[in-house]
C-alpha cells in the first residue's frame, strides 16, 4: 500500500530523508560561505528563521518553495532545473524504447521493387 502524503512528511523513506538532509547541509554550507545569517536569509525570503533552520536540517515538511528560494538567494537556482532531466533518466528512456514502434526498413531508405 502506498504511503499517504502525511506519512511521507513525517517519516519519509530513508533515501528521501538522506537526500533532504544532504540538501539542507549543502544549502547551509553555501549560506555560511557567503557570510549570511539565518536572520538575513529569512528577511530576504520573507520567511521565519525557524523555517530556514528546518530547511537546513532537511525537514521533509519544508515547502519546496523554501528550498527554491534558498537556491535563488544563493545564486544557485539553475541547479534546481537540472533535477529530474528527461535526458538523464536512463530507466525512463529504456522503458520508453520498448514502446517505440520498430521500423521494417531504415527511414528514408530506397524502396526496392525487385521481387
């Protein structure tokens, strides 16, 4: 049985939890390297210091908008667009290739009427 949305936010699968914790750590590192405090970042994004602290801890219930805002403020927003790119989805490409029609002859090849 699939997990409910509430369950995902309170006890995500370990892989999801680890990825969020790593993202939060990376965002905190980027903020500290820029010598920005949580208060400064919170004011810039219009959220509370507590919300940013939760994002930096990788809390699953933190809105994706907060993570996107952090990336934007840190000058790293282009990295968000790199997530889940279809050209890097090897499993999806493999599965799609099974559904593609198979050609009887190469495309654009000459027709041969020699029977």
